[in-house]
C-alpha cells in the first residue's frame, strides 16, 4: 500500500513485513471505529505510540531525524492512500 522508504538506516524494513503490520493495524483501526472511536483520536494515539516506540528503540536524535523527513515525504504523496503508483 505504501511505497518503500528511501533507505534511512535503522528504519529500513522489508516491504512485506511493513505491509503485514499495516494490515494488522487496519484491522484494529476498523474495530475501534466500529466501537465509536473517532478517526482523529485514533490517528493521534497511533502517532504518539509510533513516535514513543521509535524514541525507545532508536533515541531522540534518530527519531527527530526521521520526523524531519516527513514534510517532504508527505508532499511527495508517500502517505496518500489514493495515490496511483505507476
């Protein structure tokens, strides 16, 4: 669903592993929405959990470096689920 990351050291993972993880998260997300949780609340909690995990695993600096790359990656459409890959 997402395009592969562009080689960022400790954050590299196989695309198939990330796809499987995304499928697990989508299932949990859908269940939470069915239980009445708002998408914005889920997104905020997900970002917090993800960033806290990166900080624990890789430290503050590496996480800050990763987050620093996000604006350009977002603008390039890497997180747009409606984007058409050619």
